[in-house]
């Protein structure tokens, strides 16, 4: 069993996101809680990020939207940092400060 912790920004980002993205995020979160972040198959396209987002991963919610997360330690914690319409520059500027 995995634990999913969400940053405060996620709450506000999901309020501005389309309803379908909110629903897909909830599905992703439940799958991750039970099976971990590396979901088999091509649907989520989970990948390790590089550059300023090195150490983070992203999973596709749809063609445009991504969930950005990190994995902490051996206790299986997924820290969701952002749900974004593929605007990594905006997110990377936020985490550098």
C-alpha cells in the first residue's frame, strides 16, 4: 500500500482544472495507492523528468494534463506537487524558490 500526499497547490489547481481531469486524477490516485506509481501499460505514460525537474516524475491524465510527483524513501510515499496542463516551466520556477 502506498501513501499519497498532496501539496496545497494541488487543491487549487484541481479547482481550476476541467471536471474530467479531476475525475482522472482521482482514478490515478486510487491506482497509485494500491499498486504504486509505475502503472503497467501505456495509458499513464509515467516518466522520470530531467533538467530543473530532475528527481520528479510525471504521469499523463490526458494529452494535455500531467500530474507531477516525487517518491520519498522506503515508506512508499508519493508526494504530488502539481496537476498542470503540461506547463513544466511554471512548476519548475515554483520549486526552485
